[in-house]
């Protein structure tokens, strides 16, 4: 893969996954691993706010937020995903842009808030994306980021890097994202964990934060742009 170009390879792989993803996305957001994310998001971000959904995929979250009165712009680099997103949200005000989420073609301070649900770790340089999030939202705006936790099987997409292969998945630990955000001017407002079945038998509220994060399928942060 000497000619590996991250954007081209990422677009190719997500185009190939679009049909499978689309067949499962509603279930993920309504009853599956993502069911608590939109309630968490809407608790902090007022209705009618302008939102950028970074790595929107087939647009299910964008569609749901648009039906709740938010002004949503979804961004993704997969044209196949965006076609499905536009079809799904055709009766709403949601808009969609094709772009690498580290370079969103909008003016600075364009949005009240943004969200990146399991998309930050699927970028060539997560720090660049964090800076771009800060650029596109207003001062004191909110940034919701969800990343895969240590128990999430999709993290296997980054495994081949250990053989020196180029990959499109850039995994990180929840504590790493928390520290990266803090060191780059974001203030943590709230956070929640998403756990696999079986973890609900544990007394999670008695565990330390690092142990809670260690057990997660996904960790969800809300930051403020200070």
C-alpha cells in the first residue's frame, strides 16, 4: 500500500459498507448501542440550534435531530452514505456536504454545536479534526464526541497497523480523548458510558472513572469550546 492515500481509501471502504450500515443504523440509534446518545445531546443543546453532524454516515442522527427542530448539516466523505442520508432526510431541513471532516467547507463559527459519533477515531489525524471542530462552532458552543471503548469489536479495524499496514481507523482510549480535548481548550461538561450486555450486572456507580471507561463499548463526551 505504498500509494495509500487516507481520504481515498476511507471513502472507498465506507462506500463499500454503506448498504450494510444503512440496514442496521435505525436499530442502532433507536434501541441499540446509540439509543442514549440523542437524549444526552438534546439535554445539553437547545432545540433550533445549528448543528454539524461530522461523519454523519447514512444520516439517521441528522434526520432525527432535524425532526426535533434542529438546523442540521451532515458531513461525510462517502458519497454512497450521503445518497442514503439525503433520501432519508428528504422531508426535513437537513443538509449534507461531502467532505473530509478535518476540512469542512464552512466559515468559522458557523454552528452552535457539533457532534462526531464514532467518527473521530476514523480520521487520519484526530487532533486536526478537534481543531476543526473548535473552528466551525461558536465560542462557548458544545461538542459531543463518542468514541469506541476498549470492549468494542470494531476497534479490530485498527489492528493491522501492528503489522505496519496502513489503516483508516485511528483508535484511542477515552482517557486519551479527554486529555487531548482539555489540552486544546475544551472543557468537559458531561459524559456517559455505553456498556455491553452483561456489564449491567456490575455496580458501575461504585467504580472509579478509569474502571468505568475500561469496561465500555463506547464513551460519550460533551465538551464546551472555551
